[in-house]
């Protein structure tokens, strides 16, 4: 759905025009570079660090990068350190925490404002704020080219951010958003970018 929205808006607004920009060797080089920046870096910064993930999918607190690990969901207020320990998915046995896990979980569960939720999504205001921060970030000094000031680009950034955020909230994993962000930016720079 995100791909369709990006292509439809990008082409219909005249911001993107299907063509190959550069050579195939530069396209392959760009494929490697765009994985790290912007895809991986921005998804970790704007999704993993700013959005608490659903307990149903495993992230026990905002910024928890272990969203792909199966963990015990937090269902009630718990300063208890046993609330979210990884389990062995094959044997369905809960592992005992080590010293590092105890320290990290304690710090996270005692952080100001930490409240385990029973809902599977962050509050709507938090979701909207995260998207606003993501779009506004594209107006900073790093993004100094005029293309980043184009309202059409900012709308595309909003569509991309919403799609990646929904992928994270739906799966509990950063990887679908990282892959989508990576391939969408690479396709835009390789096949649709037009100055």
C-alpha cells in the first residue's frame, strides 16, 4: 500500500519521473549505501528509539531493540524484573536473566514516565509526534539541497514514515520498515529522482 501511495503521489505530482539516473554500477553502489543511511539509521532513530512497541510483539519499553526476540508480554504494572525475559521459542522455556539484562530491564522499568501498557499501540498523539519529528528532521542542515524543502518531498517522507511506522507496530520488528525504507529510497534515487 505504501509503495502504491509513494508512486502514485510522486508521479502524479511531477516530483518523480520514471527513468534510470546514472549507471547500473552507481545504482548498485547506491543500493549498499542507502541500506545504512538513511534506512537503518533513520529507522533505529525514529522508530525504535521514539516509539514503544506492542507488548504483543515483544518490546518491553521504548527504545528496546530486541523487538524480534520472543518475550513474555507485560500485562500489568511491573517493576518486576521478570516481566520481559527472552524465551527459547523452540522449547518455549523462559530463560533466566543475566546481570546485564537485569541492569537494562531495571533501568528501563524505573525510567521516568515508564508505564507498561495493555494496549497494543502507542497513543495516537505519540504516533503523530513521531511522524512530525521524522518529517521535520528532513528540514535540517544535513538535508540542505532544495529538493528536501519541496512540499512534495515532505509529503512523500510522511507517507514513507507512516508506512514504516505501521510495519513496526504491526510486526513488532524494525526489519520490515528498514527494508521498505531502504528499497523505496534506493528506487527513488535510482529510477525516479528528478531535479
